[in-house]
C-alpha cells in the first residue's frame, strides 16, 4: 500500500508542477477526442508529456506533438484494439441482457469483469510503450498484465482514483476538459515507473 500512496503523492506533485501547460494539453486532447480520429495521436502525445515530467525534464508545447509523432503507429494500433474490444463488450452485453436464461446473468457479469480488466490494463500500456526500446503493443499489454498481477493494491488504488475523478469531472463538467486526461496520464506514468523501481 505504501507504493500506491507514493505514486499518488508523486503524481499530484508532477501535475501541479506543470499545471498550466497540462491544462492546454488537456484541451488539445479533449478536442481530439471530440474529433475521434486524432485521439490516438493525442493520447501518445499526452503520455509522452507525462513521461518527460516524470523524468524531471522541462516540457514545452512541442513536447506534446513530438510524442504524437514518435508513437503514432502503436497509438493507432492501440486505438484499433480498443475499438474492437469495446465493440465486442457492447455486443455481448446487449446479447446477454436480452436473454431471460439464468446463466445469462453470469455471462453478463463475466463480460463486465473482462471490461474492467481491459480498462485497468489500458492505464499501463502507453507508459510501458514509452519505456520500451522498440515500442511493441503486444509486449506492452503483456507487461501491463504482469504489472497488474504483481501490484494489485496499486492497480486498485489507481483505478479507483481515476473512476472517482471521472465521476467528479462528469458532475462538474468543466474539469474533464481542463484536468482529468493529463492527470490520469501523469498518474499512470508514475504507477509504472515506481513499480519498476521496486523490482
């Protein structure tokens, strides 16, 4: 549990240190999410920014675009993987919800559990990609699952915090455009870096 609290504390410190540029990057990310197609590029850019902050490097406006250019290929493969995964989740949930059989409740719960697992590993995929010498998506997913298994308390704390902040962002509306995506990127980066330090 000490690891989890250290990660949260360092993430808040990283975020506050570069809050003004991070707000700008959040707006760029939110615009990309609205347009859909540039979203993987923007996610790669935001993760690269978080990694640079985590290493104590100064960030500039170009840092965001540099990360997007550097990791655009695995970023779009990541986007495609998520598109397929969430389409399968929605199709299966719709199918099992419309069934009256008793076993359909179990199947629906299993699909929801897989969706939570998929969401959890997404937090680690991009920070792990950046740490790899040759960014390979399959390896990042594999290492993300290993990290989740070796640090379950950290994963629960990180996932719970991101869920709580997302709920607050939806209630308040504005902060989701100003704070949320960048904080999650910084938090995920810190989770990966601090976990690997302890190994």
